[in-house]
């Protein structure tokens, strides 16, 4: 049996049990379905640890080989193990854990995502132009929404916030619904491919 | 005293990250690596708690012996670190993919297709309704009918494209708002030093 | 120097200058806050009215599927809604399906329930985090006690008085979902609204809010709270200024700057196009 055959059987079986549980009022499917979902919670928790393990391995190798900037990798490892070990032995409610999370990790996270607005500013200056009808419509919608988000919009005209609300509720909603329905149909089609064993990309390259 | 140290740490780490705006530098790289490390550390903590509470506690306290199966499948995920046995890691992945696919597929037809299409069945007596119907059908037509030989399909697809352009414009406006809030949040971590 | 040359030079100025100007546009109004006139829109009002209409013995689920970086966008709304529920004496259960959502819940609890002297286990409960995405959501709504055998503090769920009345999704009067991505509102519509008929309110970021309008229009969600603006409006409604209102001041100048930059970019493009046509 190829190395993707058993995983393929697992995928098909578990997915069929989930679907059957949803559409058939049979106690066996409900019991098995519930048990399988409980199992997936446990496996997902191991997967979360795997991400951290992967990261640790990457940085350990760089520190061991003394690659350029290895001291940054060391800092990463120290941060990871400090918070991880504190969390495991003292729990996430421990004062040390809370202090590190609230005063170091949280501000770092916010700052990292905050960088984006500055790049949006540069892009707005250089790249976002009304080159064709579609881009013009995009820009007009964006300008109206932006004006409606600040008091200036209302100061220019009370119609701006009203028009923005209409844009959100009607044309934006219509376009989003088209995307939503189509993506749902696409997801169902993809799910059928997974069920029938035609889709093996999630198992990686190689193997039978 | 702890509160003061905390405020200083928040401000310093924020400035280190924001220094990237004027070019990549060692301070930014250091802060970025610490950020990644702390995030991973938090993941380790949450993973440990989940495994303890969802697997080992019920296994030991409630005698749920079947939970040995997901524990083994979960441990098998780590086989990917060994080239010879890496194929075993696919079993745990397969299980999660199967559950995710099944749960999604049983919910999508009703929640995302039928309910949405039902909400689109509107009387074409008002301009708003006409825009909703044409915009929805246009978007679906654009994605599903990729071979455009028919004039009606072409026109409807174009209407769908324009509806989607409005969506993207709205999303851009939302992105500016969202990212400004995040920047404001970051800067507030620095302004706390000055009592703001 | 022609007009095109001038505008082109402005357009290609050093990116660091642009970023510095943007930084100042955010720093100055935050350092010197001015009151921002705010009109409460339909969605925050809808959620407020719904909560006002809930019977006092209701239980509301607040699920925080967030990350730390999105605290400025969403935390204000979570705190404001939680404060409203606590003021009304409505009981709240917190849970999370992202690792960092638990800290978001804990911060809300520390900001609201602790100062109000609310009793843990009676007035509110924090169940913690479960991995597994939408599958875990489905399983928790089928049986909270089986999925969350202990709460975030390690206490067996059976020992919490509030949880005696909450076993499945059907026992909830409302779910307020705070989300930064993934399946977001769609997942909860699939797993909570469709099977159990429980009303769902969604608190999402500015980029995600537009994609939730189809659910709002179809009646699958009752209210859509849009980023900091939704939070600021809700804080205004309950008379409890907080994080969201304090951030709103920074929006005006940054938006005006982006609009100016867009104008320069498009004027430069049109000028270049006209030059090419000549």
C-alpha cells in the first residue's frame, strides 16, 4: 500500500462520518462523530506543539552553526522557552507569564501589524491609480468609505455616511454574496475530491 | 514598580519594531525574533494545556481508553522529523483534514448556498433589489462560467466584476481604518510613558 | 519645471518621508486628543437593543477567536459588550478557539468583571481554549461539558454553578463572536445559527466586516460590529468611554493623508497619460 493510501482512507472515513452525522438521524453516527471530533481536538493540540517544535529546530540549527545573526535566533529560543516553560509549570495565569504576555508580546504583536498602514501610505502614493473602469469604481468606493469613517465625511455632506451605508448594504453585499456562494460551491467540490481520494496535496509530495 | 517596568518594556519593544519604517536594522531583527519566540512559547503553553485537559485527564480520570488513539496519532505528527518514518505523520494530518472537510461540507449547502440564494430571491420592483440580484448572479456567473461565448453571460459577468470592485474598494477603506487603529494602539503603548 | 515634473517628484519622494508624515498624522492627535463626534449606526444599536431585550436569566457566549495584534481593533468592543451584559445581570461564558483568544477574554474579565465585583462561576465563566477549529466549535456546541472538562483555571466544569444551565448551544440566548480570521462568522453560522437557531453577533476587523454583510442581509447574524468604530459607538451607547473611543481620534488625519496621497497618485497618472497622448 502506498504511503498515501491509509491517510486517504482515514480522510474519506472521517469525512463521511461527519457528513452522515449531519444528515442522518442515526445514533451510531452521532456517537462516532462526536468521538472523532474529540480526537481531532487532541491531534490539533499536538499540531500546535509541532509548529513550535519546527521553529525551535530551525533556530537551534542556526545557533549551532553560528550563522549570521545567530544571536537573534538565540533570543528567539530564549523567549520561546522562557514563556513555554513558565506556562507549562506555572500556567498562563502566573504573574510572570501575564507580565511577559501583556508587556512584551502584546505590544510587539500590535507594533508588527501596525507597520502595514505605513506601507499602505506608500502604496497609495505610488501604485493605486484609476487605470480602468474597474479600478475607478474601486477607488470611488474606497474614498466614500474612508470619508464616512471620519467626521469630515459628515461635515462635507450628510449624504456621504448615508451613501456609504448604502454601498455596504447593497452593491458590496451583492458582490460579497456572489463570492460567498461561489466559494461555497468550490469548497463542496474540493471536499468531494478529498472524499473520493482525488486530492492528495495535503499529504505532501512523494509517496504512492 | 512592576507597572512602570511593564510600560517601559511595552514602549521600548514598540519603538524597536517601528524603527523598521526607516530601514531594516539590528534592533528590529532582535524584537522580531523575540516576538516570534514568545508567540511560539504561548502556543506551547496552550498545546500543553489542551493535551492535558482533553486527552490525559479524561483518559486517567474517566477511563476513556479510546483516547490513546488520538494521542498516538498526535505523537505520530512528530515523525516528520525523521526521514525514514515521516510518512507516519500523514495519518494525523489526514484525520484533521477529514474532520474539517466533513464538518465544513455538511454546513455549507444550507448556510452558505441555500440561505444566501433564498435571500437573493427578491421582487425586481426596486432598484436596490435589482442591484442585489444582478450583483449576486453576476459574481456567480463570472466565477462559474469561465468560457465566455455568450453575450448575456459576458454582460452579467461584467456586472459581477464591477460589484466585486466595489467590494474590494470597501475592503480597502476598511483596511485603512483597521491598520490605523493598530498603529494608534502601538503608539499608545509608547505614549503611556508620558502619561497619555 | 512642468506640473508633471513637480507632481512626479512628490510621488517618488523617499518612502521614509511618507512614513514619517503618516506617523505624525497618528501621533499628534493621540497626544492631543480632541472629542470625535460620533453617530451611532444601525449595527451597534441593534446589538444594544437585543441585549436590552434579553431576559435576566439568559446566558450569553462570548467567543474570542483573536490574536494579540488585533487588540486595538476588537478589545474595546468586547469590553463594552461584556460591561453591558454584566450591568444587566446577564451571565456570560467565555471560550476561545485560537490560542491567544484566552488572553483577550482574561483581559476583558480583569477590565470589567473584577472591578464590578462579579462572582466567578456564578456571573461569568472562562472555559479557555480548545484546538481543532470548526470541528472543535461543533463539538463544544454539542456538549460544552465534554469539550471543556475543566475551565481556564483548571476547575472541573461540573463544579461551576453557571455551567449547570449550559450544556449545549441550545442553552444560549446569544453568541457574540470576536474574530480576526479563519472561518469567522461563516463557521459559527454553520455550526451555531443553522443547527441551533441561536442569534449571533459578530465583532470583526475592518477588512473582514464587508464579507459578513451577506449573512447580515440573510438574517443569519443580528449585528455586525465593525472594528474600532463599532466599539466606539457601543462605548457611547453604554456611556463607558474606553479603548475604542480613545483610538478614534487618530483616524481623521491618517485618513485625510491617505486620501491626499491617493489624489497625488491619480493626478500624476492622469498627467503622465496626457503627456503620453501628446
